[in-house]
C-alpha cells in the first residue's frame, strides 16, 4: 500500500512547533533549512506543495526573550504577531536559497466555513500552486478567538492541515511531529509501546489510546492528530504521521518506505 505514495502529486506538509524549535527555546535553523531544501526539491520534481507551519508563538517568544508562554490572550496574540513575521523572514530567506518562491496565508476558521470566503481561499491556493509557488499557511493567531457564537479558531494546526488538505484536494498529508508515529501507548513512559505502521479506521479504542500533549510550545496532542486523520480518511485521501526531526524523512515517505504511521483506507 505504501508504494502508492510515490504517485502523490499534490502534497500538504504540516510541520509542528516542536520541529521548528529546540527544547531550550531557540529556533531550529538547521531543521528549517532542511525543510526548505526538501520541499523545494519536491517542487523541482513536479510535485505540488502546500506547507502548514506552526511556530509563530514559539518564534515570538524567542525574539522577545520570553521563557514562559504567556497565559493572557492579548499577550499571546502580540507574541504571535512578532513571531509570524520573524518566522516568514526565515522561511523566505531559506527557500530563496533554493530559488523557490513562497507566499503567506493566515486563516481563521470562519473564513473557510463561510462559502464565499472559502472559495476565495481555494482560488488563491490553486493559483499559487499553478504558479509554482509554495503557500505557507498558519492560523491567524493574532485575531483568532474561541467564543460560543463566533468560533474563529481551528483548535490547532493539526486540524488546519487536514482542512487545507481537503480544500486543495491533496493526495497526501504528511504530518511531521516530535514522535515517530502512532503508538499503542506513550513510548516515552512505556518501553513496550508498539508503533502502528498502518491505520485504516479511527476507532474509539484508538482515541482512548491517544492521550497527552506535545511540547510546551505547541497545542496539538495525539488526539488532535487522530481527529485530523479521521477528516483525511473521510475524503478518501491519505496521511502519514512521522517524526520531523529530520525533514528529509519526507523523501523516504514518498519513496514508499515504512516510515511513521500511514492512515489510509484499505
């Protein structure tokens, strides 16, 4: 089944904050450069690439020399505003090293749920892809809020990446995180935990296994990733969850190698 991934043409790649930041709070420049190299090379191969990137608050904290993530919403939004600009500066610099043009899209959930604006987003993404430009998408953390009657947050970028994959009718979503895939238990605390190489259906039992949260910088845990996979499976597409420590793992995934966990109907 993995061999079919070689034929994936339109690919959404989601990179988590834990892959962009070191545990000490500094920016992982080597990882970002490697990601830019890989995605630029895939474009050179004729693949159509969309990048969903977390990291605005993590990079903002770094730029503002903050050791602890702020708890107040306005402060988080201010830090995200600083971080988003800084992150795009880094992305633009590294991608241009490989002669690859990028573009930025900041989205809120109400935009993709309102039919007219949803179509506008789809049109923009389609045009960028046709122009051989790699769109870099993040949630607009500077304005997104979660209220009962006006929900503008996606929840986290795992959900956003699955929605983007749906919008662009992607063949494959590659989700890069700080874990090698989906395990039967937390591999950090249980040495007997086993990796699931392939999951075709998201069951209640699997959801119960998905506990815990990612790094102190990110917001998405394993439950969030399963929900994203559920959305991807519903559109008869595929998703691979893998470790993003070395983004060149994307080459191995697209080569059909047994990397991470493949979510795909049998």
